[in-house]
C-alpha cells in the first residue's frame, strides 16, 4: 500500500508540474477543469441519493463557469452565483418531490461553493496573479510537504489521536510534524522562486496554510463519515479519489490568494 501510494503521488505530481511549467493559462485551466469535474462527480456520490441527477445536470457546468470566471470580460461571477441559487430550485419544482428538496438543494449549493468557488475559481485567480506560477508551486509544495510529513511521522510515532470520530488515523504527532514540514517547504520555495517574500512571511504562510490545510482535510473526512464511505473515489491508487487528494488544497487555495492579495500585496 505504501509504495502504491508513493508511485501514484509521483505520477500525479509529475503530470501537474509538467502542465504548470510547460503549459499556458489555457493548459492550466484544462487540468483544473478536469479536477473540478471529477471532484464534482465524487461529491455527488457522497451527498446525493442515486437516481437524482441534479448535480450532474447543473453543478458540473456551473463549477466550470467558476473556473473560467476570473478571465476578464468572459463570465460575470454574479451571473454564475445567481444560476447556482435559482437552478436547483427550478429543478426541484419540476421534480415535485418536496420531501427531498431541502437536502438536495443544500447539497447542490455546498458542492458549488466547495468544489467550484473555493477551489476552481481561486486556483485560476492565483494563476493570473504576478508570479502566479510560483505561487501555485508554493501552494502545492506546502500541501504536499505537510501531508508527507504528517503521514510519515504520524505512521511511525503517532500515538495521540486528535479527533478519532472524524479521522481515526490523524495523530497529534503527525499534525505537529505536518506544520514543521509545511513551514520548511514554504521557506525553501520562497527562497528559491519567490525571493520578494521575506523569511518571516514565508514562515507565516507555511504555518497558516498548513493549519488551514489540516482543517480542509478534516472537513472532507467529516463528509465521508457522514456518507459512511472510506474514500471519495478510487481514481488514485493508494489515495482514493480526487477530493481525497485535494481536500487540504480546497481550503488552502483561497487562503493563499487572499493572503497574497491583502497582506503581501501581490496584485
């Protein structure tokens, strides 16, 4: 299982880095769109009863609109938000099954905010910033570095479980190790690719993003526990689904964007 996890992670990372480094904005949007589509499909399996195609009818195109909404003069974000609110109500009115309307609409809106807005839209916003490619590397590096540190140290030395009811495998030792690994990776990437970000800011970014990423990990875990499944999908051997691989990134992405915009003033 360990080596399957390692090989799968290396292949995934290599493809992502190749697209970021060699592709233009449209190549980046293509891979983001693919991840968002797969994430939306996995989310629908977690939250919507089989036979209800609400998410498949509406959430995939709306989430893709979120991915492309940062492009200037292309899509109005307010229009996308309006569609996200109105369409599920129209769908449920046509279905005429009010007993299931509230959970279905609620799940739909959560999917839109969770996969499309938090993740897809803010990834594109970061990519369009000055030093956008380097910031994407910083985001991925902190996420992957903290995840690797937490997994290795937690598996070897983890004894004190944090929230076993939500994530039985998470330990305090792994959590602390993840923070140190996240800060170390942040320092390394900032020194190498983003020298305009000072050492103190690099440490703060690593600390904040790692903590937020851990919250994102637990957020996806609580969805899976509620749905009584171990993984969101099976697309990545040893890792589960796309949401399992991107759970921390979903919360980290907007955090990095707004920190870069309002604190270190990259705009």
